[in-house]
């Protein structure tokens, strides 16, 4: 069988003497691995770098096989990513979060988000806010999405400044006032149509605290995982550790 899709390379590892197993987040086929023959050659190693966009052709005798990839890079970002510590930490975190998703499970809406992320990984002004939103999207794709559209108590859609740690639903200022010490803070940029720029450090801190709470409770904990080192390293790089 064979399919063709666009994708973004998120990882690779050696396979045999001359080949590589390449991990690609594809638009229509999800996170998908395949062997690139000759992938360890000097020329191909420059191509098969995390962050690069590519046209991918996957072939296998049957669907369950690992299969092989023919990959043609359509947009090279690897040099820019490797030149910026923030981008390097960012792509490591992105890869880890994407590996929480089942292999070969399509997530077309998430793919669009990843493309935007890749173009701004090294941008100190926007990358952290995008990463918070990406963690929010991962929670949703895993079935633990937060409802930030209206107040859980009143149905109001304005003045939402809290999130219930129990239900994952937004709470308005007025409704949450009696229990504010028990609620999580909801920063403005997580419910705004567009990113507020520039964002202050406390807003970013609150955003990562919010997504981190639900990732630890609903994703990492049940899987017997600790908060990944790559997340801590990213937070340290942006001054939150």
C-alpha cells in the first residue's frame, strides 16, 4: 500500500548501518514512522532534521508494517532552530507532547497549529504563548479539553478569570470570588481571539501553571510519568524556573 501526505519531521533514530527511522507528524495520517533508506548519509542527515516540512510518500506491503518513506523537504527550518536555544528547547517539548498522541491517529486541526508553532519557535515574544495554547490543544486532542467558553456557574461569556480544577471549566470573576483561593487563574490570552502582545511574564506563568496542572493530573500521572525534563528546560529557558 502507499500514501502521500505533507508532514513535519519531529524525530529520527538510526536503523541498521545506513538507514534511519524518521518520525513525521503528517496532516492526514497523524504521527507516523517509517524507514528512510540511506537516511544516515551526510546529505540526508541535513534533510531529515526536526522542524523541516516535507512531502512524504509512505510504502509498505501491509498497513501494519513500519514501511519506508521517500521524503522531499519543502521548507527547511532546521538551521534556524539549531541556532536558537529557545527554539531547540521548544522543538524538544513539541516532540514530547506529540508523542503522547497514539501513533497513526489523525489530528488535522492540530497539524495546522504545529505549522504555526514551527515558524515561531525562536520568537521570544510569541513562542511561549503559542506553546501554552499548544499544550491546551494537546489536552483537547487527548480527550481532556478545557471548556473556556463560558462560566460554569452562570453561563456568562465575559470576565472569565478562573478555571475550576475539578471540572476544567471557566468561572467568571463574580461567581468565583467566594472560592478564588481554590480556583486556577485563567490568563486573558488563553481566551482571546488573537494573542495579546506583548505578554507579561505573569500571564505566561499562569498559562503554563494551568495547562501543567491538567497535564500532570490527567495525562502524566495516569501514565506513571513525571513532568518531562524537556518541559522544565523550556520553562527555564523563558525564565519560569
